[in-house]
């Protein structure tokens, strides 16, 4: 037989629960969404002139798992609420209570953002009218409460036979607190049954379910006495329901540490059933005390409470299931999946069902997946999150990309691709040490990822660790010897280390794989110039310019290489073309002046150096060269003037002072 009962951990929702599981407290199964209706009114009960927030969004936020329970713990009145009566609370009060929620509780941040700017209606407070669904009188084995008087229940609890007392306790455990008119009176009637070992467990469950907090001290005293396992677990569950957690959680830890491993399953079943968001830190500490399969069960409950970091453990367990897994373990893992309350696990369940040959387990996995898809929180799968991260980074939405990749790494801390993408973003932000840590983690997560090795090499170079960079590039090339950019990066490092003879083979290999990369052609030319192979360097620069004709920096390098190879006329032509593209480019002006000086075209060279000094009057070498050129032209006065400028710029230059002295002596001799 199955009852439709209030969901034990989600206000406003219901669950289909086996009779035996409900009476023994061993667990519950799939949730069923119940309507949560709300509206906005003035204190007098009139509709608001303007809704401060979306009613649909607020209803969805309040319906998140654990939110209402957290608000009740923060001070929101629980009731009692008579049948058909709504709960009223001022919106600014609800906002204040929402700020007290545990930051780790799923949905808390969304609710706080929604209520951040509560407003008034025409200067008056706004009242939220909240209508939670009625909790049904669901036990059908006995007469429903409406057909029995309080006196009859009291008489049965006080004087009824053992069988009748058991039936009454089984009925009461299905009630909620609003069904009890005098809770303190009921608590007093339960005391004898709490003291009796035979009825202690059932009575304790009634105390916890109905929130009879006056009996908490008695439960604590009874828990310290000798009890059977079932009774001890019933007492622990009741204390957790009553928020007397210290002794309950200490007892659970003691049972896990000192008890037999066979008892772990019923212990975790009780913990899962009574766990709330306030228990998260204690539950996380329990994980290391459990056997692997029970860790999965507790992790599923933690995930349902908003602890996303346990996702990887649950996913690993689900991915490990196959037809060879024992029935016991398979059933336990699938039962745990009912607790995650998230559509994120649906693809994992579907893939398991595809490979499972035992029809019962395959069908159960598909049923759980359908239930999570219908009733669970809508969450992106890890694959979808990764696609969103890559799209955000490709569209320059860096902030959103970082936020998404951090969320993904909470779920899967060893996701190599996510670590690689985060390292790339951190590198772009010049956070090289942090980026290197991420890249190293990516390599550890997937040692065969050649891109992660290549990125790690680039970061080592950025941090000034050239040998470590070369080692990383070598490892990347072992994994993928046909990537032109890895060969280029290795050649670049060797070039910067002034090892051109070793850099050239790397650059040649890069160009053999992709010849249309101007930067590689340029760096090959740089290496050739270091080896004084200027004609070959000229050829590389020309190939680079054919790929990128407007690159004036490459034109400067070409002019310099032509100059060094003795092709002065062609070098001058290249410089003139550059100056047509960028008329006031200082380096090109200097190249033109120096080329004309070497060609001994003195008058043109003097004019060219004059152009240089108009753009940069502090060029010491230009003043010296212009002075010597004017000396050759016979203009000693201008030659002396130029040398005086040079000496003023660099008084410590002995050659300039000697040259000035010689020119002055010649000038005096002529006079």
C-alpha cells in the first residue's frame, strides 16, 4: 500500500511512500509537486496597486528544497494554521529572514536577490499572503482523525491494549502539527510510551514528526540508555526533527565509528530522512567514516540539500554501475539517486539504463530519470556547462565564462577541459601563477592532453622558467608532433635564449606544417640574422610580407636585413614605401637617414637626419651623425652646433667631446 504524504524535507511538496518505510522511518521515494499559491495585499487585505516582485518567481524560489524550512528556522511563524487559512507576513520581514539563510543552501541567494529591494504600496507595507497546500489525512487503515474524538485518542493512548496503542502511534506519525489542538497534552500522554522499550521507537517518531519540543530532554535521557538499533535511530531522528542536533549527531558519529559496518545502511537511511541544510557541515564530516556505497547515499542527500561538491562522487558511482554490479549495490545507488532532486543526473541515468541488461534496474533508472526531469531542479549538465563556458569565452563574455567554469569545477574538480579553459583566461589576465596551477591540474587530470602541456609551457616561459617551458613543449610534441604552433613556441624560446642553431629546425618544422604564418617567418629570419645569413633572412621577410603586406614592422626588419646584406638601394626603396604608409614613423626615418649616410649621399642624408631630429630632438646618435655629415659638406659651423647638442644630451660621451674639440680647433684655424 502507498500513501500520499507530506514530503519530509520539502515544504509544499508531497511524496509517494511505502507504508512500511513510513512507519519504520527507513526512507521515502519520489517527490510530487504541490501548488504553492501566493499574492500581495495591503495590511487591510486589499490587493496591492503594484506587485513588487513576480509572484511566479517568488513562488518558485520559496518552493526550492529547504527554503521554507530555513525561513521557519530563521523565525518565520510555522502556525498552527487551521484548515483553509492562509499565512500572512510582511514582505520586508520576509526579506530580513531570507538574509539569515545559510549561504550554502540552494536557492537562498536567488531568494535574497529577489527580495533585495522590497517596496511599499502607496507608502504602506506590503503583505505576502502564502497558501501552502493542505496536508492530507492520509492513513486509510484506521478511522481518519475526523471520525475519532480527542477523548477517544487520549483513552486509547492511556488505557488501550498494546495492539491499539501501536495503531494509534502509527496514525499519529502521519499527522502534522496543525492536526493537534493541545500538543503539550499529547506530549504528556506519550511519556509512558517513550519510557516503555516496546513502544519507545514509535512514540519517538510521533514526537519528532509533530514537533513536540517539550519532550526533547526526555528523548536525550533515553538516548543515553541502552536501546536497540531501531530505537536508537528513532530517537536520533526525533531529536534532529526537534533541532536538538548536538547529541543526535554525536551519537550517529559514534555508531559509525564504533558500530559494525552492517549497521551503516539503516543509520544513513535515518540521517538522510531527517537531514536539513543546517546539518551540511556535520554530514560532510561523516562521509569519510562510511563505506563507498553509503558515501554515495549520503552524498546524494547532501546534493539535494545544495552541496554541489559531491556531484563527482555520485557521478563516478553511477558511471561504474553495469550488469555485473551486485543487486544490493545497484539498488542502493539507484535509491540514492531519488534524493538528488536535480535534472543534472538524467543523462547519467539514461546511459546506465542503456548498458544495463537487468530489465528491472534499467526500468527503475529510467523512471527515476523521468521523475527528476519532471520534478527536480532544472540544472545544466556538466557537458552543457562546458559548452556554455566555451561559448562565453569565444564571445568575449569573460566574466560570465569564469563564473560558469568555477561552477563546473565545483561539480567536477578534475575536469581537464574546464581547468585548461580557466588557465587560459587567467593567462590573458596576466595571473600567471594562478594559471600555472590550473594548467598543472589539467595535466594531472588528463596527462594525454597535449594542449594543456603546451599551455603549461607558455606559462613557464611567462614566469621566466625557460628550461621548464622547453620540457613542457617537448611533452606536448611527444603527444602531438604535428601541431605547428607548439613547434613555433619551442623555436621562439630557443631563439630568445640565443640558440638560433637549435631554434631553426623547430621553426622549419612549424613552417612545413603551416607555411602561411607571418610571425613564424619573421622569427626564422631573426634566427638567420643572428647567424649572419642575411640573404636567407631577406627571403623570409619577403614571404612574411606577401602574407601581410601592411605590416610596417616587418618592412623595417626587411630594410635592416637588406642593409646588412649590402643591398642598400633596395633597402632604401623598402624604407620609402614604409614612409608612404606611415609618414612620420621614426624608425623608418632613422633607417632612411642611416642608409643614405652609408651610401655617401651626404646632402640627402643631412636632410634625412634633420627629419629625424624634428620628430625626436633627443636622439644623441642622430646629432653626432648629422654633425659628421655637415663636416664632410664643409659646413663647420653647423657641424659644431650639432656636436654641442650631442654633448649636452650625453656629457659623459668621450668620443663626442673629442669630435667637438677637433671641429672647434678646425673652425678656429680657419678663422
